[in-house]
């Protein structure tokens, strides 16, 4: 008698379905866009009267983002705004100094107007010479 060979059945057969996929791990809490926060801080400082600090931080943030392969628009805006507002501040300061000097000179001319030439002592203790 020739009997067919008997193959044993597996004790724990694999189920016809697969287990649900594992949920992905949450993203790390760190900065996923390098230099983004620093770029925003640089922009705020560039608008405030800290243009030099804003420009420097803008360049640092732009460098961090460029190294990571990202574009950092706030950092570039901080650099541009810092330079523009810095130039306006310098021009305004020079204008204020020039206007103040002209006003002081005009005041001394007004004091000497109608006076005979010579030196006069003001009530503030200053001595002026009228031509």
C-alpha cells in the first residue's frame, strides 16, 4: 500500500489579514526651518531703533537657512529694512545737527543785532563777541 505522504499542518497558521501599521512618530519639537525664528527677531529689531543688531542677526539667520537649503524671507527683509532705515536715521541725524547749529548761530546773530561791536556776557554765563 502506498499512502500519500502526510504533511503536518502548522500549529499557528498566519492570519489572512495583516496587523495595522504603526502610527508615525510625531515630528521633533525643534525648529524644522533653521533660522526662521532668528529671521523674525532680526526683522523686528530692524524696524525698531536697533538696525545694526537686526542686520547682523539677519545675516546670521540667512546663513543658517542657506546651509540647511531653505529660503529665509524674513531674514532677507530684515537686512534690507535695516540698511534702509539705518541710512534714513543717519541722514535725519545729520539734518537735525545742521538745523540745530544753524538755529544756535541765528540766535547769536539776533543777540548781537543792534549792539555795538565788542564782548558781551550772557545771563547763562557765556561770553559772545559781536562784530
